[in-house]
């Protein structure tokens, strides 16, 4: 499946390997936490949505899980495919997060540092699709920027640095920064999840509270037609600070995740 829209990362294709290494230094420990949590829950089939160059999928596969990496960017997918070919291999698929070519066969899905860069409507569509492809009883793990519940000098400074970095990215791709500003106006990840009635079952904070890994149960609990207004204020600035629990192991039938 080829995208009808230009590849936002095409102009910076030659810098992606360097950016990949730098991002691994910054958030590699968070990726380890995501993998550990999913493994502890007994998840097997995991969708890595907006996977980029698939560093999370690589970690998931190395830990014995069965990831599927999906992204829209051909530039990102070229590097993701290299990772996917290494043993143990995993599939890499091009697709739109708002119209996934997948069936509801996943135990869990993960989306990392991607919701914040999406415009409001595509963000809503991606969330609906995540709910659709994760089977009942599964989980969605989200890593993204949020508002610290008790900001101190260090967390305010870290938040300012994140904002500056996002603004720099926005100079290359303005919709990215516009999405970030909209996301943070809604309270960041925790405010956005609260507005979507997605109660956290596990949470961990990083970078002095400015980045969160939050696990929520799959299944949209809102009434139909109750999507938050683009102008609605943040529903909450703090997720529940639940411990990281271990759920009973689950089993997954072997199935082709792609729709025929």
C-alpha cells in the first residue's frame, strides 16, 4: 500500500539513522519498560502503531513476542524493514493509522511518541482503530508527552526543552508542532486519555513527569458521538498513579493479522 500523500520524513531521510541513535539514547529505557510490561502481562501478538524505524518492534521480537510494525512513511519503513529481517524476524507493513489493514487479533498495541504529532481528527481515527484491532481483554500502551502533576523547577525546565525541540521539528514539518500544541492544550497524554474515558491500569513517568508510559484496557467506554470538542479544555492533567500490575497470562490463536 503506497501513501497518496508526500512522505513527511522523506526530506530528512539521510539523517534518520543518526536521529535513531540519538532517540535510542534518550528513550531506550522507556522502550525496555514497555516490553517488560507487555511480556509480564502475557501478551504475544502486539501491534506497534506508527512504528517509525521499528526499534520497539525489534525489542519486542527479541523478548519473544510477535510484533507487527506499521507506519506510513516509506523513509521510516526502509529502516524498519532492515530491523524486521534480522532474527527473529517480524512483519513490517505500510499503512495509515486511521485506516488499519488489520483484523482484531492483537493482544495489545503500543503507540510511542506519535499521538502528539497528529492533527485532532487523525488522532481520533487512530485511537478508534487501536480499539478495533486489539481483542477484548487486551491492552493499549501509550508513551507520550504529558503535564507533570506537581511541576517543580526541573520538570518545568525539562518541559521547556521538550517544547523547544518540538518547535524545531515543526520548522521542518509544521503540522507536527501544531499537533503537539493541540495535544498539550488538552492536558497532554493524561488529559487526552481522561477525555476519552480510558482509565489507566499502569503508569510510569519520565523526564521529571513530562513523559508518561500509560497502559489502558482496550475498548472505547464513551457513548457514541461523544468525542471531545477540539475546543474543550483538558479533562485532567494527571493520570491515576497506579502500580504496574501483572495480569494473568493470556493465549492468542495463530492468525494472519492482515485483512484479506
